[in-house]
C-alpha cells in the first residue's frame, strides 16, 4: 500500500505532540511494509526532533525542487492582527497561502507518488486534497483535538471538506458526537494515540531524600499552564519540605518562561522548582518521579499524561480539560479537580502525604494504559486502512 501522510505544519526540530504522532505513524506504516511519503510545510531546513526511518520519503512543500517558499510577511502581519478578533479569518490566511503558493507542489508530489490512500493530519490538508485537488483516492482526516472546535474556529471551506472524507478519525469517544451531529452519514472512527508500554515503572514505594512532582509539556501560558503548578506548589511547599518540582518542556515564548523563573525566585523556591528544558529521555524522567501534575486547559489526547500513567505515576489534572478527563479516572488513576490553584494544591497534597495512595493509583494508572499499546492501536489503524481501500467503512 502506498500511503501519503500529509501534515501541513512545521516538522523540523518540532518536539510537539503532532510531530511525534506524525513520525510514529510514518515509521510504523513503513515497518508494516507500506511505502510512505510524508508531506509537510516548513520554512526551515533540518532534521526532525523525533526519529524518522531513512526509507520514508520526505516532501517539504516549502523546499520543493530547489525552490524556497516562505510565508509572506504581509500574511504574518495580517494573521496576527486578525487572530485576537477572529481565529477563522486568521486560519483562512493560512489556507490562502497554501492555495496560492504550495498547491502546485502538492499536486506535483502527489501525482508522482500515486498514493493508494491519503492520511491528513488536519482539516486544512484535508481541504487541499478533497476540495482543491479533488483526489480520486480515499482520504482519512485525523482529529488531534475536540472536533467541536472545528465548527467555531475553522474556515467554512475546511469544514465542508470534512464531509467528503472517507473517514474522520478521533481520539476519544466523546469526540464522535460533534461530527455526527453535523454530518450524520460521515464515518467516524475512534482510535487513540499510542502510549509506550514502559517495561520499568516508577518506584513509588522507595524511601527517598526528595520526592518529585513531574510536569512534561511545552511551556505555554494559556494551554499547558505550568504557572498554575508553580503557584499550587508554592502554597503547600512548606508542608512538604522533602518534595521538589521538575518542569520539562520547550519554551513557547521566552517572556513567559522568564515570568516562570521570576515566580519561582519570588517564592524563594529556586532550590525546589526546576525548569529542566527538553529531553529525549522522557521514560527516565517519569520513572524518577512520584506524581505527574498536568494543569492543561485543554488537550486533544494528553500524550505525556498517558506516558506518565504508563510509567506508573498517578496524575493530577483538571476535570474540565478535554481528553484528560477521559484518560484519567478520578479517584482511581489520579485526581481530577476544579480549575484553579487552590483545588490543584488540595489534590496534590492528598497524594504527597499518602504514599500508599500513590502506589495504588500509580498501579491502576499503569494498567489502564494497556488499551493504548502499540499492538492494539496500530492494529486498529491497519484494519481501518484495509477497510477503507475495500470501501467497507
């Protein structure tokens, strides 16, 4: 089978969840014996942050046939002006850029590769293949978040293209309803992300000089919100002198990261809260932890939380965080609390003062992630691809 995987986003040195899933999907499909072309759009040149098999064909639409295409400055200015007022209009500019500057490259690369099926990582790439190119092969559109967002923040042309897809894949059962509500006849398939099944688990029963609260995620103010973890720990730090916090993840904006440093310093916790940067050894980081705290406002799946659970860590997160509130079973594999600093600190305290509870919840968390094993998830994808090609969906 010839699979074209289209992710019209940045991939070079990107440590985000979408880049991770894109690389993993391409690698596994190649290992299954399929021929894979990974199509992306990045003004930068260089290697991916995540490993990618050498036999996978890469097509950077912005660096195609020796030409270099950059997102025009006027587009960038207009997009930033529009974004606070209308995400739809801001996204429409991105679509306009692809149509005017990249569409010929998409067409040429697709015609040369001759795919049997196209896997689109977002509605924008789906629109290009389904509405602009009108490609005559099955197209599966992935959803990496709550599809309800599509109908409030995505351009109408992207929404219209969704209905033309062979299948829409979503990550969580609750994500089916928004699509079926608008498009009753659209095939929708729930396939979660792969969670590594770590061989070794965190040793939560050991006596330690210091116990660790772990956070892994990009340092983003309005999304991952690590400042809430810092504020929550600050409130209870004096009650737990043998606990520290490690925040792992890439900067989003240097000004925000600097504000985190100032917050830590002002609280007098420079020796107990640490900004650790990025890592390629997530398993080791998690294995050395005792609790995973994830104060995100919203998620499409919550990969790092899932990985923490696979490592045997109980998770504390917010009950209004999409996806996470399905991944974490409140009271069983961790705690889901009301939004805010006080509720977060309260639930953290419950686990910090009760080792047996940490052990019990950590074991349950680890067990709950088995349904996201590579064998199960990639098997579901292989089954879906075969069904789509046979028109059995």
